[in-house]
């Protein structure tokens, strides 16, 4: 309860911080995008993992507040860094499944539009990362929200692919632009892992989606992704999530 109220205050008081993890081209190594990952420095408990405080937010029914904060501040931070010379990057922001149900679809779409207009960012430069849970939310309005977001012009990525209840019929029917392969499939070294990776990439290509591999930590993994035709990667090999002000340096040292 204590933590819940502290979290409310943190959101309202702008105590959360956005970190950004670079996303790079597998073929060229160029950083072409970033994923925004929220961080909370709890005054007593120290740095809290988003997994734990997002669960608290869900229980407290404040995922919408957290989500709106994340969308607004990720866009604002990136635009601010661009005014300081950061090249234009694709910006990915996580949207929890609760936001599809907690906010009415119209509110979420309106909030995204408002944040883009306020900062003057083109909708095409924003990717919202959703999970399989959003698509099959209990109210059943996931697909409608997805269509409205697409009409606005933002891109959609399916996060943690392979860990949920992926239904191939949903994948085929919905306008998803990017598939993010969960890191558990990247880290495995067995023959089956490689076959699985190959099958996912082939399926994504068939559906005209780009493919991003998460959790890439070694050169060997990157080489394998190159051989399998994966488009983008993210992981400690390129860079851990860093504060906005450190992004320019991370991108520079890549060349
Ligand atoms: O950095 P990592 O420990 O950063 O993130 C852990 C989990 O928290 C990931 O599954 C990630 O998708 C999620 N997460 C990080 N930031 C956000 C956010 O702003 N919104 C939502 N909904 N999830 C986030
Ligand atoms: O949104 P998502 O569930 O994809 O969040 C990504 C999570 O993976 C975050 O917790 C982030 O800190 C973590 N992460 C990013 N790169 C790596 C990596 O190379 N290895 C591992 N183990 N975790 C990573
Ligand atoms: Mn993500
Ligand atoms: Na993920």
C-alpha cells in the first residue's frame, strides 16, 4: 500500500525516469531506433525493476497514468535530444495490456495523438509495443484500438513474441508492423532454437513484418541472426538501456 501511494506520487511528481535501449540494423550495425524503458528510483528501496512496479500499478489500477506518462515523456525526451543534435530515430514505447482495457480505446488514441502533436513528431516515427495480452483483452476491443492507432499512423510491434498465446490467425489479421522475438529464443543454442528462429523469421517475412531480436549479448548470436535474415536487434551487445543524455555517445561510438 505504501509503495502504491509512493508510485502515484512518483508518476504525478515526474520522479520516474525514461531509459532508452538502442535498436540496430543486423546488416549494417547502424542504430535506427530506441526502446523506451521506464525506471523508478524509489527513495527507500532504490532502483526498482519495472516488472515489479508495473505489477503494483496494475493492482492499484493506475496503469493508464503510468502509460500516459511513458508515452508523453519518451516522445518529449527524444525530441529534446534531437534539438541537441541526436539523429532522428524510430521510438518504441511499451503499452501494457491494461491500457487497452483501462482507458477506453478512444482515450488512448487521443492521448497518443496529443503527445505527438505537442512535440511535433510524425506518427510514423512512433512504434507502440503491445503484447498478445492486448490483442485478446477481456473486453474484446483490442483489435478496434489497434485499428484506430494504425489509422493515426503509428507503427505497432508485437513484443515478447513466442512467450504468450500467439494465435497465428490474429497475426495474419492484425496490422502489426514488427515482430519482436523474445530473448529466450535468442539465447538458446540448441539446434531446435535455431530452427525455431528461422521459422519465426520466415513467417514474419511472409506476413510483411520486420523482425527484431531481443536480448542479443554475443557476436555469435548476431552472426546467426545475420545468416537467418533478421532485420533488427537489441541487447547488451549493442548497448544496455541508458538515460537520454547518454544516447548520443552510444550512437557515436558505434561508428
Ligand atoms: O528493462 P527491463 O527490466 O527494463 O524491463 C522489464 C519489463 O518492463 C519489460 O517487459 C518491459 O516491457 C517492461 N517495461 C519497461 N518500461 C515499460 C513501460 O514504460 N511501460 C510498460 N507497460 N512496460 C514497460
Ligand atoms: O519490453 P521487454 O520485455 O522486451 O523488455 C526488455 C527487457 O530485457 C528489459 O528488462 C531489458 O533491460 C532487458 N534486456 C535488454 N537487453 C538485454 C540483454 O541483452 N540480455 C538480457 N538478459 N536482458 C536484456
Ligand atoms: Mn518491449
Ligand atoms: Na520484450
